[in-house]
C-alpha cells in the first residue's frame, strides 16, 4: 500500500491509528448500547460495520479513504470485542477460567493464521487482503446469527459514564495504565517492524504468524500455570521486563533482520502472558461488573495507544529507525511503575491458585451490565 498509494510510513501507520483511536473511544459506549439492545444485536451490528468497512477499504483509491474506513472498522470492532468477551463468559457460568481459555484459544488461532492469510492475499493485491477480511467477517455474521440465541437488554441499563467512574478505582486504573504502556510498545513494533524488515507480504505474514503461535502458547498454556505457581502479578512484572528487553534488543540491532525477526516472534510469548493476566488482575480487583471494567481499561488501552503507530513512523522519519523501538521499550518499562502504583490494591489479590469470586459475581444479573457472569471466578482476556 505504501508503494502503490505513495504513503510514507507515518501516513500508512494512520491506518492503525484511526482504527484504534475510534475503537478506544467507542469502548466507552459499548456497555450502554448492549445493555439496551441486547448482546446478540450488538455483536451483529459490530460485524456488519467491520464487513462494510473492509469492502469500502478494498474499493478505495486513496490512502485517506482507507484511513476513514478503518475508523469505521474500529467502531465495529469495539462493539464486537467488548460484547463478545462478556457473552462467552456468560455462556459458561461457574467456569470463568475455562471460558476465557476457550476465548484465548480462538483469538490466538486467528492471530496466528490471520497474518499469513493476509500476506498471501496481499501478495496478490492489498485489495484482496481487505476482501478476504470482509469474507471472513461475513461468515462470522452468518454463524453468529444461527448459533447465538437472542438476548434481551439488561433490566438496569448501563450508564454511559460507568466506565469513567470505574477508573476511579486505584487498582483498575493501575491495570489500565499497564495495559496502555505495553500496548504502546506492541503497536509500535507491529506498525513499524514491517518497514524495517522490508520483506514481501508473505514472508512478513510468516513472521507475525510465528508471533501469534507464541502468543497462543503463552496465553493458553503458560499463563494459567504461571498464575498458579508464581502468581499473576509477579508474572506480569517479569513479562514487562522481558518484553521491554526484547524491544531494546530490536532498537540496538535494527539493521540486523535476523535479530529483529527473532525478537518479533519471541515477543509473542511475553505479550501472550500479559494479555492473559493483566485483565484477569483488573477483573479481580475491580468492584464493577465485567463489561464495565472491560470497557474502562479498553478505552485507556486503545484510545491512548492509538498514537503509537503514527508516532513510531514519524520518529523513524525524523530521526533514525532505532528510535521508535527505543521509545517503545521505554514505554513498556514504565508499565512496572504503573503496576507499582496499584500495589496496595493488587496486594490483596490471591497470589496463587484460581481467583475467588468477586462480590458482584454472586448476583444475577450483575448490576448495570448487559451481560455479566452470575457466579464463579473472574478471569478475562486483556
């Protein structure tokens, strides 16, 4: 796309920025919407918006048009992701951890195969990659319409200000800040890494598929075991250090493709641990329902992290290719400070074993949420 449409790395990175900025902002209203029209309708609307945006992107002839469609894509993804997370948990009351493991496995499978499929289609044309996305999302729409039963709106709809009020909790705010900071590093790596490598779409797809395989292993296999043996908070701290170190190595050896490639793939292990455990901690420490808590930290994570792709491209243009990765490493390392900020609230969490049920999990339905677990331990994906 950069070659055919004449965009610089910073300009092309706006495809990430517009998508994530709108998604982050829209996360605030997902609970407000789903609690009024039901989860099933919200999910179908979200998939419809994604499919339309993908088709529109494939038919565009200017980078600015695609950036606009990507913003619409972010809106649809916000409606789908936040609601799907709560819907999957609600379908398995009393088996919270198992539900999230299923979710992690599904997301991981998509992350592992999506880049490769996108690379293969992108080798034909970047338009084919967008059309492939539209086709997969249309298939998802059909499956969801057939399988998922209709769900009514909540008896007590969620207030639109609920996600903001939830962030007043020190522990949840700390978790949101940690998530934001390591996603700044991740988004910079994802958006600027391909420009540094300069590989073909297919080869780039293989690399990020390798990253996805590592992510699946860490989130589905390693994270639950480390949570039991070491504890969620210490594992998150160690993963932040390791991810920041990996980004630092990329910053130092930016000119060495083999090193950058290896670091991108290996970083999937650390991001997988963070994805699986950061939000689990947030859901345990939070005093609000799961959907509201998810909307709160997602707003901070994606809304704030939206600047990373553009900033990485801009820094690479005005300085040198090493600087974006150094900045990403610094942002990730700051996550340790954010984790320490909430240490008083987080110290009350169980260090080992499965987390116990929160007070609101014993209520059915949960107050103010369109879909919330009725009982069982609270773990959810970051």
